[in-house]
């Protein structure tokens, strides 16, 4: 590859690093082209999965301000540039790796923080964004219901006491 081609590849990778909110580094040794296509399809919408040259990736990461990936860039490497939900991408990679053990997650970067392979696994174990939002909404609703009950309880108790007094007075008047 000529120098202008390498410079263009570095520029493209640098743009991908800058546009991504997370990057997951994998080793794809032993995967067929068909399996890689299946993986790309599974990640579509949340990430771009690209087979990369290690040297060019190291240069692009440095230019984009991403530190720490170069130590894991050895052997056949591919990067998942996450532009959507990082949890969904981590789950997609985990599920694909279960079916295809040749895919090895090496680590990654999330919002400038270096992730190990174990961190990516923990990220995959999180519930989806929608489920977490639904749980938070349920918790807020429960607290609001408790607060509303707390504020209406004295009024309801007063009404029940007044009704009991009326009933007692009515029964005393009927007895008399």
C-alpha cells in the first residue's frame, strides 16, 4: 500500500475513533468471512465492525486521543466502533463469541476509560437501557404513590373519624 493510501486509512480510522463513544477490540483469528459478515449484521445500527491493521490503528488511536489500546493490538485485530448503545454491542459480541469461540474480546475504551475483557463482559451483563429506564420509572412511581398516600392519610383518617361519630350519634338518637 502506498503512503497516501496509508494516510487515508489512518485519517478514516481517526474519524471513527473520534465519532465513537466506545471501541471494543477483538481478535477474529479462525473466523470465516461468512461469520464476520454475520457479526457485522448483528452489530449494525449500534456499531461498525472493522478488521484493522495494528500499526495504522495505533497511530489513529493516538491521533484521536485514545490511550491504552496499543498494548492489546497484536495478532489479527478487529475493532467495533460503537456509535449506539455500548451495552447492546457488548451483548452482541458476547452472544456471538458463545456461538463462535474463535472470537476473543481483548478489551476496549468507553468514554475515554480503558476497559479490560472482564469489563466488557460486565458491560454485556447489564440490562438494556430500556429495562433500566423502566425500573427507574417504576421506582419513582412507587415513591410518588407512597408520598401521595402519606399526604392523604390524615385527611382520610379525619373523614373516617367524623363518619364514626355521626354513626354513633345517629345510633344514640335512635336508641333514645
